[in-house]
C-alpha cells in the first residue's frame, strides 16, 4: 500500500495545477494512465479566457458565459471563475508560460484574440498551441518538485470508500490502480483524492479528444456513489479537420474568431451559409455552428464543409496559426490559398461529477476538477476557452479546501484480490464492443437526437454492460477493459440524461422536443443506494 496526503488522478492542467498548489505542504501522488502529456490539455489550441483588456469587464464575461450556457449556468460558479481568471493567468506567467504578446508598435502586452460567443477580445494564447505550451511548463515544474511523486502508466480501477471495505465511514479512503508495466493492481491510500481525469469524448466515433478521454473519473465516482449532472450536454466542436490521414486534429475556434468563413463546397454552390442560420454567423456559439454544419451536410449529402481564411495575409496566418498551417501543409492543404475541409466532432463533456466551489463531491474526501467535474460553469453549452481557466481556478480552490481540512485517520486498505480470475482468452471481445459502442453513440446520441434513437442506444448499452461486467468479473483487468467499462457507464449516463430532458436546449437537440421548456433545471442523476 502506498500512502500519501493527496492522490491526484490525471495529469492535465487541472491535475498538475492542483499538485503544484499542494506541493509546499503535502505529499502528493499524481497518477496518469499513460505519459504525463497524453491528455486533452496538451491538445487545446485556442487559449484561456480572462478579463484583461481595457473596456472589458467581469460582468461582460459572465453575461457571455450565461448566454452560451442557454439558461443552465450556475451564476455563482460563473462569477467565481470569471473573477479568479486574471489571477490564474498571472500564476501561469509567473511559472514562465510564454503567452503571445503584441508588438511594440501595437503597444506591447498580452495579445488577446476573440472566439465565438465572446463579446470582447479576452483570449490569452500561445499562438495556436496554448495547451501544449502550458503543459510543457507545468510538467517541467512538477518533475522538479520533490514532494510530488509521479506514477505514469497507472490506470484508475476504482475508488475505495468505507462501505466498499465494510466500514460505516462514507469517505473516500484511496483507490486501486493498474500498473500497466508490471500488470499489477496497487492500493493507494490518502485522506484526499482529486479526480482530474478529463472528459469522455472517446465514447463517440469521431472526436477531437485523445485516446485517454474515456470518462474514467466520472464512471468511478458514479460507482462510488457520487451524483453526476448535465451529462446530456456533449459539445461537438464544429471544425475538426476532415482528411483520411488526419486523426482528431482540431481547427481552432480562433480561426473563425480571426475572420474564417464557413462555406459549402463548389459542388453545392460554394457559398457562405452561417448568416442564414444565426445573425452572429461564424461567431455564434459552438452548438449553433455545429448544428448548422450538420444541417448543411445532410441537406446536400456532403462529407464535409469548408472553413476559408485564405483572404487573410499569409504572414498573418503564419504568425497566428503556425501549427494549423504546418499540419495542413503536411496533408497538402495550403490554408493561405485554399479552404480547410472540416466536420463536427465530439469535443467537450460539459457535465460530470457534481461538485461545489471547492471541488468537493458528495463523497467526503473526494474532489473533482476540470472536465471531469460539473461545477455549473458551462450550463448547456461551454463558452470557448472557459475550460482551461476553470481547470486552474478549481485546482486552486480544491487545494485550499484540502489545506484547511482537519486531519483524519484512515483504515488499512485490503490488497487487490485477483485470485479467482484468469487471463482473458478472447480479448477481441473488447475491441469489438468498443467499436460497436462508439458507432451507435455517434448514430443515435449525436448532434441531433430522437426518442427512438435514445431507446435504441439504451437497449444496446444494457447488452454491452452485461457482457463487459461478466468479462470484468472473470478475467484479469487490462487498461483496455477498464476504459471500455468506463465508456459504457458514461454512455448510459449520457443517454439517461438525454431521455430525462424533454426540450431542446444548448447542446441537446431533440426532434421530438424542439422547443425550450420553462422552467428548466440541471439534470442530476443519483446512483442507486445499493452500490
């Protein structure tokens, strides 16, 4: 058994920020199922939203967030994040993150760009690779911090709560994790555990997320007895690069923010189409743009649409979007001369484990931050570039809550028992089930939903759950099995939440309930008491 003051599962911006805030006073373990830099944070292109410019205001940022969230944002959580955002940017600058700056001729200072749904330029960025730049700085700092122990290639199996080991104490006491290099399940014990495992984009066939986004923290918290909220709101990014050799490559929101236009292919007229869908055109929130693209693709029988920013000077594109330009060039697309083929793809999980303004969940000693959590900030649709700042604000808040929490004694944790299982004889079952799940979730629980589609998905999920649970009970666990088990659980939560919402709001659009319902409220699912 490995003892620490705090366990952090996940090595993205949320997890590493929390680790650095806690490191001066706590012994921290950071567990991540692959390498430190393999999560979604490193893939974030656009930037981080914060009120830093003259003429901008907290009220304006709050209002933009509330509008994008379609009436379901929690006002207190929204203001909490917005008002702490500048402090978070300052912390990153102190660590050495090289944010893009204005030229001396333009007055110097941070370069602020604008993205869809924002009324002002307030996006701090590092060209078009903000997440990667931030992660690099945090990883270097974490690796140099003696009080932080890193456990790469360790996959969360399950949380350990008092009831799981026969105690009356409802608290989280630690966790079991699979060491992929030794193929051994280890017990980790700590009075505080932070879930920062990211979202669940891999539940869909097409996603901008890395392979690690399998909803591990959400599923584990649900199994442990924590409520989840707003799982029906899956944000589909409007513009994922459409190319047979491009895997999950995102074309940043900032391309539209800097004047990119969405157009039909020449075979369908080659015309711009967003103005007829929304008066904000290309600067409309992501849910509006994704549905508009979905509509045009289905109407004209298209494989993709095109995002054209070739009217901007080549020097401007090289300065602002060097990574997008370079990646497209590798694939034979010169964005300075031709439009970029794009399609919508699952991008962000707006719901998650229900948590408060300190990251606390229903389970004492268990915290959830970042995309794993549902803080109330995003409501029915996340405003662009609010996610990275949410990671940092709640990482600091959770660290503060842990630092002020009273000390408590922990019980001895039993070792993982695999004496009654054997090695799997048909591992192909896992890959087949994974493929089936992602395909029917894309077909039945995608951008546009119906009651019948949700019923079909629910029926297939039940069959998969029974088969996967039998596999889990009888064979040694592997990372692939654990991820599939979590994805199927998350799929069930998404479908149940979608079935409970009898309206179309934000990212949830139902043909059977096309109008808004009043009054409305967040969707909250409660685990059965016998878990």
